[in-house]
C-alpha cells in the first residue's frame, strides 16, 4: 500500500477503490482509532478523486482464534453489526459496505447438522438488525461457503427483512475449480468454470433477482 493512492488506482483505469479491513469492535480504542483514521484517509482521497469507495469488513474476535467455531458463532452478530455501525458514519465517506452475513449459518437451526447456536427466529432478528445498522448500500460476501448454502442464506436474509443490495463474492462460485486444477490440471479447471462455475453464477443471479434490492433505495 505504500505506493498506492486513490489517484493512482484511478489512473490505472479502476472504477472504484476497495479496501479490506479486519476489525474487532471490542478491540482497544487505541488500535481501532488507528484503523478508523486509516479509513478516513482513504475516504477523503476517494472524494477528492470522485471515485466510489467500497469498504470490505471482516469482523473477528481477538480472543477467539477459530472463526469457524461455535464459540465465535455466538458473538459474530455483535461483531459484524457493531463494525457496520462504526463505518456507516459519514466521516468515512464510504459508498458501499461489503460485509459478512451476521451469523454463521452452519450453526443456525435448519441449516447445519451439528451444534445449534441460533434458532431461525434469532438468526432472522440478526439479519433485520444488520439492515437497520446502516443507511449505506451494502452487499454480502460469501465467506467461502458452498454455492447452494450461500443462495439459501440470501433467501433467508430477504425473508428476514434484510434489504441488501447484492453480492460481491468469489469462492462460493469458483472454489471447485481449484480442486479440479489440483487433480486434473488446467484444462479440467477451465471446463469446471465453463460448466459448474457458470451454473453457480447463473443460479446466483436468479436468486438475486428476487432477493436483492436496488442500491438507489438507500441513497
């Protein structure tokens, strides 16, 4: 990042600036103030260059090392929603938030086969609370879950009252191509992308047509 700026990114032909931030809302004020100041600087640069600013937030807990554990699943709603509230402040000049869904759906009743941390009603309330936490357009990342689980999650989010504005995801659509490449090489990976990968994106687009809302409704 030492040699990049919003101006330089724009000069390279980019249509927007996206920055990924790891943030624990319960971390020390000293650390979080440093992170907030950094985002303020990026936001100010984007305003000066008249280029959209997408902030991707990955929430975490400093004291929990396994983000896939039931222990973290219990606090994830607080972490994700809390971070969204912080960076919805106009001082950051963020145009779009790219965020996680507020729960680990593998621990939600009806989605996972193992330990249940949240009932469906509780999970629905977290999705609704997330929507109410920001006035900015927000889009979901997939967090590497399967294509089917991600699609089902989007339907559940919509049914829960989350007026999200789309997705910007990768692994949920193309992760299988990596395994194909490892096992059978480049040609197999390309074939996977042409077939299964295309189907994943096509099915995701169909889900979004009935679940996502226009970003213009939030600006």
